C-alpha cells in the first residue's frame, strides 16, 4: 500500500525548540544527553503505547524514577500482534515502517529485525471495474498553494467527479480521515515537514515485536496494566493521579501519552481544568474512526492492493513481506466507511458486507473461498476510540498549542502531539516521548 508517496523536503527535526538533524536524533538517543543530571523526583507516564514506552526507556537510561500507568490489559497501544489466525503473525494496528530515516532506522539495522520494501501493485475499482490506472491524475493534494478546504470539496473543485469519490476516500483514509473532514491545506503543510523517507517497509514479524524486543523489554516491569487514569490533580507541587478504582499515585512530573480522542472525550479530569486554549486546540485536532479486518481465504484470487471500494476504499494483501502460505486480505477501513461498518453492530455483519463487495469485484470468488475473518475495530477500543490524528479544516497551530507543557508538571506526548509532520506514525509517537523527556530534563536543569 502506497501510504507515503510524497517527496519530503526537510531533513531537520525540532526537538525542545531546537532544530537538530534527524540523523543525530537516531544516533544520540539515550546515551549522551544530560549525563551529569542527578534528579531525585518521580515521573509518571500515562499510557504504554509507543510514546510512553520510549519515554520510559529514556528515563530509565537516565536513572530517573518512573512508572507507567496503562488502562488496557496489554502494553503497545495502537500496536498489536495477532497469532493463530494465520500462519504468520498479523499486525492488528500499525504495520508499515514509513521511511527508514527515523528513530528506528539504526535500531532495525542493529537488531535481527527483518523488513521488506513494500512495492506492491495497485488496482482501482472504478466505474464497477478493476482497472490498472485511472483516467485523471488524482495527485492533486500536495505542493503549491492549497486552500483550507476538505479533500472532498477540493477534489470536486479540481474536476474529480463522483466516480472518484472512493478513490479520494482512500487518499484521505491513509491519513485516518473521511475526505469530507481532512484539510488539503493543513495536511499538506504538516507533511511538508516529513523527513523520514518516502518508502514503506513491512516487517517479517510485526511492528509490535520491534517495540517489544527493543524498547518495552527494558521497561515492562514498571508498567501497571489495567490502570485507568481518571483524574490528574496538579494543584500542589506533588501531582496526584487517581485511577478508576480510586488508587492514588503521586509524581513530580507527568507525561500524558493517551490518544487525542481520550483527551477530547474528557475521560481524564484535570484539576485545575486545562486552559481553554488547550482544550480548544484538542478539539481542532481530528481523530476519525478506523478498523482493520483480516479476511482469510483458501486461495489468493485478489490483487496486491485494491483501491476505491464503496464499503472499504483500501484492501491489501496482508501476506506481502511475510514468510507465509496463508491467503489473507486486509480491509483497511477509515473515516465514514469505518463508521458505517461499526454501525452494522457485529463482526459477522462487517464480514458479510466486505465479502459482498469483493464478490462484486471478483465474480463471487470471495464468498466461495472464504475461511474466516478477524475484526480489529479501533473505534470501539475504549482507550483509543479511533485511528490516528489528522489535520482538520481550520486547525491552524492547534497541534503546537496542544503540545505545550503546563507549569513544568504536565507534559504531552503521543502521535497527535508530533509537530514535525510525523503524527499518525509509530516513529512520530516515539519522537514525542523522547522530546518530552528532554523537555523535562531541561526544566529540571533551569
Ligand atoms: C489501524 C491503524 C493502522 C496504523 N498503521 C500504521 C502504520 O502502518 N505505520 C505507522 O507508523 N503507524 C500506523 N498507525 C499509527 C500508530 O499505530 C500510532 O501513531 C502509534 O502507535 C501511537 O502511539 P501512541 O503512544 O501515541 O498512542 P497509543 O499507542 O494509542 O498509546 C496510548 C496508550 O494510552 C492508553 N490509555 C488511554 N487512556 C488511558 C487512561 N485513561 N489511563 C491509562 N492509559 C490510557 C491506551 O490504552 C494506549 O495504550 C496505525 C494506527 C491504526 C489505528
């Protein structure tokens, strides 16, 4: 799947207000910075996804006392591994490494992690036919002067008629959004900062394994699972955190890494309330519905990528990059399509809807060769509530405001808090975990 096809311009990342080369970021990591610092305080991290785990990994390397509070029964957040469904491990969340020029580039080369370039071919479902190419150029959403209107409106304005509706939904869906909600200007502006490279890679094992083996292994003894944070009281110098069972935890600094959907929902009460400007900023950052459905068949009747379905705008052969024999097709469903399928109410109904669409594309072969399905609906996950953050129309600098720390006590990390154009990604989440530890260390030094 061609998720990151645009040419990225910048090779610099901004960490803690400084511009430093991205190569430095991956090279320095935990080893060199703040070697002389001796901090006696305690840091609590809320959320054990990629951002929280990496923040913990850096804190540990600095000898700073920390604990991670995680609501779910597992760590990893939007990274997950499904075994037993196919004869290869399946990524239930993040799957592609988007560019090697990231914090993971050297981690991968120093480890036994095997990755493969994803250069799979795409077919389009267009005017009820599978075709190799489209009559009109759909690469209209990048570069130049672009208006702050939705992908849907801009596509129509540029002459991509209704027959392109689900092609455009796929393009917006890559960004985790419905085409009616994603801003052409905002998305383009944020992605101009992208510096990780424009190739996508698949893991022979899973993305979860990389994080588990290289990062979580160092810190998992400090994760408290099934701990749903409900209140953060930062009135006094000692911050008091309460969980849903009324257990109390105290800390000097807190790194909040929960998804932006959780911050928007008010599931965590802040005392005193967060500033209005910050709450408004949260509300302007989009987070749409998203699910992955894995369909197992007894043969590979399908193409490597199928773009443009009305029920699911993006299907991909899940076995690419794996050592495998099973025939698994991934339905990558985002935005309105994920909302529609969620509303069907059951995994069985979701599966039937997808099989019907595939039958129309492949003359009934889907139902005839269907074996089983697995639905991973991130929208109904109580501690994620969606896919990943996206740029809304009128978003402005909401991401920057959302990211600012409060009173040298509360620090905000997680993919939605990445202001280097790497939001929506695992490496982008990890960068924010790193950035907030550096911000804490800088604040301590002052
Ligand atoms: C379907 C899908 C496909 C994706 N594909 C890719 C991909 O191919 N490549 C890529 O780079 N990225 C991909 N992403 C995005 C990537 O998964 C995320 O950007 C990244 O994993 C987010 O990490 P995070 O630490 O910011 O948040 P999360 O992983 O969401 O971690 C936040 C943690 O906070 C916990 N939490 C929430 N509320 C509370 C609470 N009240 N108390 C305590 N803990 C709480 C959650 O349980 C969660 O574990 C995909 C995401 C989805 C959903």
